[in-house]
């Protein structure tokens, strides 16, 4: 009728192991870091970081080197605080760009090294940034550009070409010899 002491001990051990496994999975899946590795913080200002979130990965040449730890608004621009692993040197002329994994994947921050011999230290700021590509804005520009008959207001658009939206749909010229 009553369980023996051995059975109670075995059930207790399995219960503790189950609780420990659930705690581990909760911390792991929630991306909670109990012990942060040695690192330093740098900053970058962006015009648009659409879709980038706290905790997003930071990569150099496809290798994760840190995380975005804070996103704030600073004088109508997004200011990112990034935690970079110790031992990773980022030069002052590096370019930080918001990128997407695949077509509809998560956003992450890609850093392309520059040509400077001077490196950023704790509290430094990346000066060169590329904002996030927003598909809705591109579609809106394409629609408004084609409905206006190819005419654009001064200061709108950019890039090469005469401003005709058909440039976006035309195939690139080939370099035949």
C-alpha cells in the first residue's frame, strides 16, 4: 500500500531531474545569459532599423561576435548598444548594416571591416551605418514612381538612372565583348 523508501527516493530523484531540465530549457530558449562572457560595448546610430530587436546577433563575415543589448531613440535616430566579445577588434571605419536571414527571416547586424588601423574601445561609436531595407517602402516607391509617369519630386529617390521606375524592372546591361 505504501511505497518503499527506495521507490520514494527514485521518484524524488526523477522529479528533481525533471525540474532541473525544465529550468535549463527555459533559460536556454529564453536566451537568458546567467554569466555574460567578457565583452565591451560600442554604439551605432541608424536612420531605420525596422525589424531589428534586442538580442539580435552581430556578425562579422558570418561569424557571431556579439549581441544587440539596447535599442533607443536618440534625436530621431535609432541608437544601438552592442556588446562585442573581448578579443574581437572592430576598426573605426567599419560599416554596420541591418541584414535579413533569407527572404523573411530574422534581422541581424552585419559588420564589414574597414581599412583603419585604429580600433574602437568600450564606449566607441561606429560612424558608418546602412539602414534596414523595408520592402513596403520599396513597393510604395515603385507604385508611386510608375503612377506619376516617371516624374519624381526633387529630393525623392536616389541612385543612378533618370528616375524612371522602369529602371528597376529592366535587366542589367550585359558586358558582351
